[in-house]
C-alpha cells in the first residue's frame, strides 16, 4: 500500500484543511475532494462550480497528472472555487 501524501489546503475564504490523499490520485480527483468543502444546496451551482488548485502562484492544470508528480508531501496549496 502506498504511503499517504498530506496536503494543506487554504480556501479563498481563509478556511484551511489538511487532506491525506494517495500519491496516485489525479489532480482532477483532488479538485473534486476540495470541491466537497463548499457543498451547495443548489444542484445547478454544484454542477457548474469548479475548483482551481494553485501551488506557488501557478495553477495545476494537468488534471490527469498524479498528486505524486505534482505536489511534494506537506505541500500548501490554495483552492479557488468558481
């Protein structure tokens, strides 16, 4: 079993959370995990909202890239919801 990777996520609201994810999780899957932090009761808003993950000022756009390839353990990222 692969070791978990711990990621610190800071939301635009200033809230923060610590996530433990598997190294083979993709950036797209990570975005879905972070999206769960701001659930909306409005189904249309839930479907249309998206999350951007930012590390050191750069967006992580390759959603198929794995967390292990993209983020060091204990990385601190910002999450922007749209």
